[in-house]
C-alpha cells in the first residue's frame, strides 16, 4: 500500500506502524460522572466496518507524524490522509 | 551426428557451441537456446515423468507456462528442482536431470502407477487413506510423497545471494511483445519514466516466434531495433529476464529479475536474482496470450505440443521436434504452423481441423471436421489415429503433433486485486474484466487483440491515454505495418468418449476426473480445483484451466462464464524463497546493535547475549572459571562488596523539552512529576490506557522545561511511539518536543559501596559529589576527566550505592577504560546482564518478566503510586473492579524450604494440600536466580493476596518439568529491604 | 582539556574508507549534530532564527540546506543541524543559548553514524537499499528511510555525493549493507 503523506507525498505503507481506529483520538474526560464507562467504551468498543474506515498510522520510518488515514477496508482505496494533530485540534482536543 | 533436428535460420548464435549434460549424457547447443530447444535439437523429446502416474512427458510449450518439462537444474548446493526446461537458458556446462523417476527416465519403476490408474482417480487419496488416522503421518504420507511429487532439493545452504530493490516509474510496461514495445516507445519518446519488463531473455514476444513481417523486415529484427532504441533513452529501463510476479495495492508491483540464472555461477558479489518492488503511477499489461490445448485420448506423449510452441521452436530456435509433424486445430492459427514447418522443409503429414469448413492447405493435407481419437508411442509419439468427418479412421505417422485450441489472454495480473475476467465469445476466451487494479491498462493479446496489428495499435493507444493522465504530450503514432488476419476459431475443448484425455498434464487430471468431481457434487470451480488438483502446482493451470472449466460447464449444462474462473494470485510464476529473504539471512538476518563498550568487552573475553538487536555482555569470565555461575556469582559478590561497572546504554533515553514537559510526563506516567525539582530523578510507571503496566523507567529533570526519560531496553521504540501519540493525538496543544537520545550517550552503572570513591576520581573537582551535595535520586550535567561534558544520575537498580554516568558515545570506550583504571584500587569488576539480573531480583525490582502485559500497578505493589489527583493514561481503567479484588495478585518473594532446590521461573503456586489445576492456581514465579548473597535460589512472582501470606509455606509446581516442592513466601526485597545502602 | 580518546562508530581509532568500482564509501566522524524543534506557537520565530543561523532559509520538508552550518528537515517544525565537530563540539548547547527559547535543542552528535558515498552510479546502489526515489534526486533532498531494517537519513548533497546517517550502534551492520550493495551494483 501507498499512503499519500500530507507533507511528504506517497510513501510505502511499510514505513508506517498501524494502530487502529481514529476514534482513539477522542479520549474521554477523566472527570466525567461516568468516566469509567466512557473509558471502557473508548478502549474496547470499536466499529469494524466493511468499507470506509478512519484509522491511525504512525510514520515511524519517516517524520514521526501520526496520520489519520481514511481507507476502504475492502478495496484498500485511500481517500484522505491528514495529520492526526490537525484532526485532534479540529475535534476539540487541546492540552 | 548431434543436433539432428536443427533447421536453418533462427535466433541462435551458431558461431559458438555450448556443451551441456542431461541425465548424464553429453549434448551440444548454441547461445540463444533454452534447455528444451537444445534437447529437441538433439532429438530428445522425453524430458520428465508425470506427477502422479509417472507417464513419460516432453515439453508442451516454449515458455513459462510449461507443465511437463520440469527438471532439476545444476548439481550440489545449487541444485534447483522444478525448473522449466522451456525457460532455462542454455549455458556452457549446464547440468540437468529429469525428476520423479527411478531408476531412469526411460525405465521408471513407478510407471506401474499408470497401470493402476483406475484406482487413482480424483479424490483417491482423500477417500483411501482416511483410516486409520494414525497411519497417515507414519505410513501413507511418506509413501505418497515418495511415489508422487516433483524434484528434490539439495539440503545444503544456498551458496548464492539475492538482492531486494526498489524502482519508481511513471509507466510500467509488462511484456515486451509488439504491444509492450509500441507502448514503451510511445511513452519513452514522450519523456515518461518507463520500465519495460519481460520474463524472456530476448524481448519481442511472438515477434520472435512468427514469420510475419513488420515494417518490411523480419519481426524479430524490428523488435531488436525497437529494444535498441529504448535502451538508448535515459528515461527508459529495459528489463529482460524479469517477471512481474504480482499486482499489489496502489500501483505497487513485484518483479523478479534473474540476474545470474543464465550463468553457471553468479559473478563475484553479484546476486543470483533481485526481487524488485516497483512503484508505478500507471501500468500497462501487455503480457500476451497463452495457447491452450485440446484434450483427447493419450494426448500427453512426448512430441505432442502446442502448435504455437512448435512455431517458436521452428522459427526462433531453428529446431523441429521431429521430421514428420501433424497438426490438430480448431482455428486458422494451426494452419500457420503447418505453413512455417513446410517453409523450413519439415514434412507435415496432416492437419486435422475440427471445423468442417476449415480452409484448404497449401502443400499439406487438411482433414476437415476430423478429430484425433488416439496416439501411439511409449516414450515418444510415433503416430496418431484420426476420425474423419464421414466417420472413417485414419492412421497418420508423425513424431510430433502441434495442437491448437485457441489462445487465452494472460489476464492473471488483472485479477490480483480481486477483479474477475470477462468472457469474450469472439475469441472464446476470458479477457480482462472491468474491475482492473487502479491505474492498470491492458493492451495487445492480453486484452484479446490477437493480431500483430492489433497489438501495435492497442499498445500505442493505451500509452497515449496514460500520457494524457501524466500530462505529457505524445507525438503522433508512427506504427509499423503488420499482419491483421481475422481470428477464425470454433470452440472445441475435448474429444468425447476418451478414456484418458489429459486436461492438466502437470497434475495428471483427465477429462473424466472433472466429470467425476461434478458427479460427486463439487459445484464450485474452486472446489473442483482442490478436489482434482486441476490448476495447481508450478504452472498454476496456465494451459489447463480453460479446458477444465469448459468440461465442467458442459457436464453441468452451464455456459463457461456461468462457471467462472478460479482466483489468480501472486506469484505469476514460481519464485525461490531465497528471493523473498534477500540478504536477510544467517548472521545478516537482522542488524546488530553494539554497545559503546563492545570493543573493550570483546578484549575482556566477555560472553555476549542478544537482547533484541543489542549484543550485551552477559558475563566476563576470568581465567580458570569454567561455569558461568562462577563468573556471575563473583561479579555479584564483588559489586555488593566493593564496586562494579556495567554498560547500561541500551536503556531507551528520550529527551522531553517544552514549557509543558512536566505536565506531559504527568499524563504518561501514573505517578506525579509536576513537583519534581530540577536536579532530581524520579521512578515512573507508565500504564496502557487499559490500566495494565506498559513500561517503567526514570525521568530526570535537567531544567524546568527539560527532562530525560529512560525506558526499558525492549520497549524503547514502543514507548517513543506512544509518547508521540499522546503528544500529537491527545494533547496537541501541549508545548512538548520529543527526540530519542538513546545512542547519543554511553551510559555506565557504577554500583557498590565504593562507587562514590571511584567516581570521585573521574568527576571533575568543581562538583560537590558528597552524599549531601548529591543525594540519592540526584541528577546533574557535569564534566569528567578534565572537561568532557557528562550526565550523572544517582539511581540504583542493584540496590547498592550506585550512579549512572553518561558521556558522548564516542568516548564510551575511553570512559569504561578510565572507570576500570580508576577502580583498580577497589578491585572493581565489570558485570554483565546476568549479574545485573541477579542483583535486581535480590532487590525485588520489577523488570520485563513482571511488566508482562497482564499486570497492573496494584499487582506490582505500586497501587498507591497511581495518582487520583490528575489525569494520566490508564488511571481511570486501572480502577476497574476486576483489577482491584481483595485477593489480587501481588509481587512477593520466594525461598525454597529445602535450600538446595531451585525456584524456576514459570512455575505455578498452589496452596498446600489443594488440587494442582488451573482452578486452584495461586500465582506464578516470574523471575528467579541463584543468590550468592543468600546462598540459595530465590524467586519473585505474583501470589494471590501477596504479603498477607508472608511466611506461608506454599507448593511450587511445574507439571511439565516435574517440579513439585515447597517454598516460603517472603518479601521480594531480599537484600537491604530498608534501602539503607543506596542512600549511604 | 580531557584525555579521553574517541573511537569511531565502527569501533576503530581512525575512520574507515572503502572503495569499490566508481564509488568511495567513507566513515565520517567530524560532524556535530543537534536537533532543533520549534516551541509551540514559536514556529515562525524558530524558522526565522534557524534561517539566520544557517545563512539560508530553514529547509522545507525532505530538504537539506546550508554550508558550514547546514540543516535538514526531520519532522514538522523540527530540523537536524550539521556542523564540523572540530569547531562545533558544543553545537547543541551553543544553539540552545542562541535560540532564546523559540526552539528546543538536543545534542545528537553521537546518536548517529555517518557514511558518505561519492562517485558515479549511486542510484544503482541506493535502489538496492531503500524505497526512496533516488534516481530522481538532483541534490538537496533529505529523506528518512529504511536501510537494512535501520531507520536512516539519506542526504543527497549532489547526485554524486550522498550522506547516510544511521543509528550509531548499528554502524557495522549499516556499513556492511552499503558495501554489499556497492559490490552488487557495480
């Protein structure tokens, strides 16, 4: 597979380490009333779609960027690649 | 006389003669020959025995689709089984042997299988060797393996090497026939980066095998000129002897270049083969087509081959398989073979054409509407029997028979991404379907354009379209004049009512076997394949699949497209495993990491151990020490008595800087770091988000906004990745910068009561180095040895007064020598990883065995470290009920009741008197060693309720190794439980 | 002045030089390295400061630039600065002072071994080592890539001169891989 890195262009998937669903960005608030339940869902409940899937890849053999890659799990077609940091900020994560 | 079947002309170099041996007999051929063409020139048609019935077989094809003529090539360690004689390039001194025969190819004892064939029909093994099951491994399988099978391996290490490589191009052209050449010329002239790959050693495809003129010259001359033009273009890479093995995701192709297979031995330091990964923007499949046979009674005798292959031998290699040749065809193409044979003066005894309306021949007889009903000749064809349209029988004498059932486009690569081919009734063949791999186009015969004219035009047109996509302008095509005859073909797959009409000659599958499979309700074509083995093995059914499908369709009353094809998968042709290994074998299997003191340790005679990729000194034997324990015990005792030095560079080191560095560490460690003063180091435990311990180490605060974090050796890479995840994905607005500095610093542990005295001699005088000035857990940036920058940490893994000192790695070698010199007066010892392990077990420090992916902070005895006042990775889920039960596993120590007994790691713990089973398991031992300080074996591990059971005598069991004795539950801190030494 | 004697990444007193065919492979030990990473919110200032320090603009992604003091891009807002070791042994602490808080600086001199390959036909060598599109390099490219399973920086000074930075502890394995590829390709 080739991942079209938003900064570096197409790079072989062999340079990357796969982690899983990009929902891992949305880490719950530890002080929420139902934090334990939220963290349990965050850690263990994952979609397993046949088709489009947003997932996290780490460019370990490159610039050490975490990427959010939108990939079709059936055809492997990749339709979008973004820096995870940009996605995280867009989804409201800060510090 | 040698080479009795050699004709005039051809693309061989008659100025040189090559000697070779086949089954011990000497022969001669010429450069340009394959092993098969050279053997045929010498009137050798019999080249192998079949897989199952040991039937005599000769070459059926002139290419990589060959099912029969497979041999063991070369001898000794280079012996390679299952090599196709039809593609093996002849070289001087080549040695080949036939396979699957004993004692000889002409007389094969297991030929008896052929007489027993009624018992060996499809599914025979499945049905027969079912029972008793225990006989399978010992009796049936070895017996079957001896009787059936292909070549044998050398059982010696491969003396050759294989490279891997990476290529980039705008356009990959797969196949160097007329379509591929036209496309490559077009794209090359337009300036695109082009790779043109062909499995053959001479590009040109069928242009080399046919007599058609191209642009007024012989086809192969035009091809050679085209290749020469391409070779002159700097943007074009022409790769002969290169097979495209597979089409992978996103334009990535696998290719195998046979760099040295045509040489007796590769040149010095040169690889035998290179496995290329080709990154392409576009690919054009121009892989041509493969002729398919017609099945009829005894259609497998040596001398019976595909009609197009006969043309290849006659025209390209100037060889006729026999002096009298007959043709069996369902299309006009077969007539071409007869014409070409006649042109070279070979006698054509008859053309049997299944079509009643077949065209007339020139100077040869055509039996219109005829079929072949049988053949004769035990070790080679001597004649055929034909039934004429009016029902009459004819016996025709011939030494070779060319068979043509039409041509199948080579669609395999179009299906590697899950696509399925589509049926084209005009040529009665499958052509590429609509779902091609992204950015792949197909041209020429591979796309069903079966004429030379069609190949040139579709190839050039496909290239033009690709150039448009690339934004390159192409000059108007200037394509050569070439043959454009119509494809006249009436589908005909097999002669009915044959007893043994071979469909798949490599797997000895007959038309009857296919029918039997249908009778037994194997409906899916994939099941047909597995049940009959049709289409398996080295040729993957390239010549047999179509007939199998057609017969299946016929007996099932379906159309061929309704039956469909089996899935095509990479590799396209068989590939040596060595090519996939590349250079990563033996001692080069993976890179080695050496510590900064490696050279010095080697001088000291250290014994090394692999820790991940690292080579670390395991112990340092002294003269006279004969057992490793002697060395390790000495290193431990001397360190605890005086002082020892150990290279600990392998621990991961990560530089963490930024205004939010302390907050960041608060998130990744379960314990707090915000209040750690500058100049101090703290132990940190890192949890996974699920609350399980991930790694541990220390963080030293060098400045308000600057920490150095250490990780365990094994987890350095994973922890860095995790920290980048936390930084980029979870807290993207933290001001934190990370970089690994593991290799930048050579770090040595100096441990033991005399550690301070030793280091005082090394650390420069202007640093307060007293116990008060530099207490336990202090850290500082200092200078040593008169001004070299260094880092000093007062941390202890051994439990002794200990420091870790780091200097720039280039000075690591000098530093350990300096430490040993300075420590001479204290009888300093270097110690290795074994002594390091013993001392940490004696001290009860957790390591990888305890942080084993199942344990929590609570299990490790650090439950209270998990701060509830802040957010950290894993803190919430570590509060889960199931991880916090009253009798949770806790880290404790164990001593044997009988002090002579060991406490092996991995042993399980059982309450005295209870049953020994999983339900009564009380825990397990994780780390164990012989403690020279306690004079007995000790262990640490996890026990339900932990310290509450201190003093209890408990059973240590290991049913696997027969261990069953008693140990006492004690504190895991065997040495200095109060920690007085390390604060001394 | 201290009396400690440095050894090379390959473990010898002097750097190693190997020649094969048109190519010379040299172990380079006189390079000081320091990573420079912009502080959050100071990215523009860090880039400007680095540009001033180098005398050329801070390199874009996958590029190298500069002369005596050069730098190559490592990651978003992160660069590696190269300088002669003889004159810049304290490169990291010097840069940290000059940065004035706009960037974090970390000493990297001895984290890496450096091998330079000079001569014709370097693309033939590197295409057997790594997936980088070396044949298209014209000079000024700097990519992180994998060579013999090792994460390396490949710096193209000119098409006839490349530098390879690899993990110092694996200098022997990297050197072996480079030499094998040179002998295979030429």
